[in-house]
């Protein structure tokens, strides 16, 4: 995602299949570069959060965050259990989403 990431919290997150994947919970930045890296997503009807790469997301004209993954893939992503993304979780996320480390 290019541009400002401020104000994403609480926005609807839509999968590439046009299904609601959840709601934006938090933006996580790379501890070295300070650049936005991940978007925490509250899953609808659940008390857990997953994470999607923020650089692959965009905001549509209706203000929804759109990610290039089906909603089911977002729901099945590794669960975020802390307020930060550990190096172990980051490695799991890179593998899960097929991203270069």
C-alpha cells in the first residue's frame, strides 16, 4: 500500500473475492526501516486477529481496504497473539503469503 496508512483502523477489509475478510485492527511497521509492513485484521464474529501484507493492499473508492487474497485465506493466516509481530511470526507470514523474506 502506498501513501498514508493513518486512519485505516476500523475500516472494512475486503478479500479479492469481494467477501468481507474482517476489519483493520492495526498497522505494524518494520522495526528497522519504520515502514508499514503488515495490517492486523480482526476477523468478523471472532476474537482473533490475523495479518496481511500491507504493501499488497489498497483502499477502494468506498474506503474499504482491499487485499489480493480470498477472505478465507486471510481467515486461515497465522494468528496474531501479541501487540507486535515477532521474527518467528514474520517468517510464518512470509511463507504463508509466498513473500520473499
